[in-house]
C-alpha cells in the first residue's frame, strides 16, 4: 500500500518558473485565492489552481484543456517588442554591448570599478540623444563584463595564437595586500599573427604554500586548464629562489624531470646584476649610503624645509633643485638615480646642512660633516659613470623586445670593459671571435681576477677622468691629504675588482646555450666565411619532435641564399634576428612552398627563451597598485582579470581608446554567461569576494533585455509592459 502524501504540506517552488516545461504558464496563485483555501500553484492560461507538486504540474500540462489554451498563444513565447512601442534591432543591441565593453575596459585600466556607478549617471546626462543616454551599467555589471566576457575571450585568443608553437614561461611568487600567496605566470612565444615575439601575462594562481610541489601543482594545473601543452615548454625564467630554480627540488627540477626533459632554466640577469652591485658596494664606506639616505629623509616630513632649500638653491644656481631619489630597499641599482641627483646638488646640500647645524639638530650636524668630507664627493664622482653603465645593462635585459643574441653580446662587452679597468692588458684574455660571452673566456677571467699579480697598481686603475681631475684638484688645494686620496682609490679599485669577480661568477648558468644561439644571428647564418655548422647550433635544446635530417638539410640550403632575396630593403647589421627568421618562415619558392619553414620555426622557438623575469616583477608592481590597502577585499578572480586586461593591451601595443570588442565578446555578452551561478564570483567588482549585487540596472531581465531596448513613441504602453513583467502578470491580456 502506497504512502499517504496528503498529510505532507507542499510549498510553491519559484524555480518552476524557470523550467522550460512550465515557465510560460505557471505562477504562484494570487493571495485572494490562497486566503480562500485554494492551492498555491496557478495556471495563467487555464485560470486554475492545483496542488504545488511537480507530478500535478506535469499532469495538468498534459490535459486537453491546457493544450488547447497553449495552441491559442502566439507562435513565440513572448510577443514581439515592436507591438508595444519598442524599436528593437540587432545592430542597435550590438552597438550598445560594444559601448558597454569599451567603458568597462576604460574603467579597468584607469579607475576603480565602483566609479562606474557615477559614470553611468554622468553619461546619461551628457549623452542625451546619443547611444550614451541608454547606457545602463553599474559596478556589478561592469565587473561581470570584464571578468566573464572580455578577459575569457582575450585569453582564449592568446592561447589560440600560441597554437602549436614552442614557448617559454616566466614565473615568480609574491604576496598581495590581503596576505594571499600568488604565483604569477607569463608566457613568451612567437606569434604568427603579429609576426613578432610576444611576451604576455597569463594569470595569477593562488597557492597557500610556496614549496616546490605546491608551485608545480599550481603551475601544471593552470597550464592544462588553459589548454597549453607542457611538452612544448622550451624554457622557464625565474629569479634566484630555491623553490623556483633549485637544482634538485624546485619548480624547474620537477618540470624537467616529469614533463619537459629539454627544459632550459634562464635565471634573471637583472637580479644577478643587482646582486653583483650590492656585493661590490660593501667595499665602500657605509657612511656614503647613510649620507644619501638621510639627506633625502631630511625633507620627507617638512614642507618648510623643502621651501627653504628650494629658495637657497635658486639663490645659488638660479633654478629649482632636482628631486632627490629614494634608495629602494630591494634594489641597490636605484643607487644610480640617487647618486646622480645628489651629485648634481652636492654644494647646495652642503650649504643647507651647514646653515642648519646647531646643538639642537644633531642630524644636520652629522650631514654637514659628511658633506664637508671631500672623500664622499670623490666616491660619488667615481660611482656615477660606473653605475650608469650597470643600469643601462640592467634596463637592456628588462626589455621585452630586446634581441636575445645581441643582448648577450652587449653583456660580453660590458663584462670585459669593467674587468679592463682593474686588470692588466696582458692578463685580459679574450678570444679573437666577437659575439657572445664564452665559457672559456669566463673561466680565464675568473682565474685572472683571483691572481693579485694581474691587477693594476692603484695609479693605473681606470677610475674615470672626472674622478682623477677632482682628486688632483683636492690634493693641490689641500682639501684632502695624499693618504686619504690613496685610501679612496684603494676602495674604488676594490669595488671594481669585486664587481668584476661577481659578474664572472653570477652570470646566468645558461650562458653556454646562449653562446650557441648566437649562431642564429643573420650575419652568422649567411656568412660567406666561417659559417657555423649544424652541429654548432643548440641541438640539445631542440625538442625531439623536430626531424633533425630535415633541419640539417634546410640549414645547409639556407646558407646558399642571399640576404637581399630574403630580406629586401633591410640591412644585415641592423635587422632584428626574430624579424629575419620571420621572413625566412614566410619565404616561398616558385612552387609556392616554404623551403625553410622547419628550420625557421625551430629558430624562432629557440629565440622565445626569456632574457629575465622583469615582466613578472611588473605584474606585481601593477598588482600592488590595483589591489592596494583601500581595495584589499578585491577577489583573486577580479584582480586576475584586471591585470590580464591591462597587460594584454600593453603586450599587443593597444590602448583602451583603440580597443575594439570582437564578435565572440558580443556573443558572450548575455545574462546566462555573465550571471551564471557556477561561474567565479567577484563581489561588485572589488569589495566583497564571492557576493554579487543584483541591481536593476546591472542585471538583464529574464523576460526582457532592458539593455537592448530603444524607447519608441508610446511611453504609456512601455510602462504598462514593464509594470506587468515586474508584477509577473499575465502578459497575454494585452493582446486582447
């Protein structure tokens, strides 16, 4: 015997109104019916109440009376909008969506998403009789457009652009203002669409722990989610962290052991140069850094001191002083900017602190004494040109568009120029071949620097003309004694010697592979004499998917070509290596085939190796601007979307003013995608993670897409439709 269900009370389920089987006729019964004791389920077509049970709804739907009422309805479930005074067209809806997306990109790049609430109202006032008057977008809708429409399409396009190309990853981990540990992942690859190397940001991955296994799991899961093949990962760029690049147990070691046997590690040259300069600075007196730091700190909290110093400087030189540069706590290379600005106003600062030196101000007394010491002026004069060259080299490796072969060639010139300042000419052994730095040269340089007999005497060390002239004048005038000048020279010589040793020891471990990549430069590929053989190429980096016999055959045939036939109108000495191989990739013979496609594709894959992880550092700098102390509740998904959008525009040389939404974005711009409950939630853009505000202006209606409407000539009919829709009244009554 079946169970008696009549004793169990049932409640009306509003979710039935979203079910396609019942949505066009079911609703909750009016209150007057319920007060009369009738059931809560109500059919709008049959005007009948019945029990709020799904079986009863299905049984009622299959009755003949209900079927006849359904046949009497118009062919579509919703009447045509133009019957109620609406002027609707597909093109108008598309243009409005594109307007919304352009505004969303503007806000994501230059403002907080909360400002969209006010911008929407301003545009309505200023944009009367234009498309801006119909803008209905607030912060919730704006955040959804960015996070679920624009960014997913751009990321899909980026992954599609990578396609079957080999690529390199650039990774680093950091912590944001809300103390979330994040792994940033960037990619460098050759884009056939852009015909150039593209270095782009992929995304942030939250990882509570930063151990090697945790980073490996986060990295591989993220790459597989995007659809990028780990077998085509050619190189990985990191800083010197052991969890990222350790030899035995790190992200690099695990990737090489489990997924990419050919993976090459490229440690950041910028971090290495910074470490070299930092260690060399230990040879200088600590009071030098104290003088520069405290001189700027003198003005940091006093507007009156700034004003008095500006008046003093204008009285002495006739113009305002340059702003003193703050020493960064993480980068010693910021010392160059601080040294440069301090040296330019050294006399004015000395006069200022001398005037301010009293018994009540011991800081001014100390700073005045430091500035009166001519040795500090000598140190600054010596450091300025040395640090300038070091900073230029650092900036070269920070560039995303630098030529890989020429960057390491410039590094070779710099290393030997620094070593030549302290080494005797006969001890400075270089190979006769120009180009990239070689391991044999580095080994010989290290041995020469470790032998004190190879060092120049203090009188012959190349300190720089400005330093020598100033030292001579100070010695003649008696400002500094001969013994003190000799002490300064000894410290400066030790600085150069230590810097040279550090450069020889801390250069990236991949220098041997980079030496072989130098053979891909156009002047080596098409050299009439001394052309490298196929075996001299970095074959160990070439994945096994390439046919070595085909590559060797194409390499040999390419050597018989003329540069002008491959690159018409270009100069071999100035053409970029990537540009040369890009032209070789697209070169066609008389039969319409690409005779050098494989060797060019292989070369471009090798040239996708990173120079440094500067892009990841930029990601964290932008992250700290976007998610600051005020906006520290921003969710990771929203932060990820804003960072991706900003860096995508930069990677593809675009701006919010030139951004054009694609057709895929227009198709994705709908309520099902933007407000799906199973999608990642970002709270109103930037304040409450995981919660979404459903404002009338932000959410598309289920029955009426308000953002797609243009009001016609009958406002009363429009208001009637909107009122009935909001009250869930039977809309078919308007047809009679």
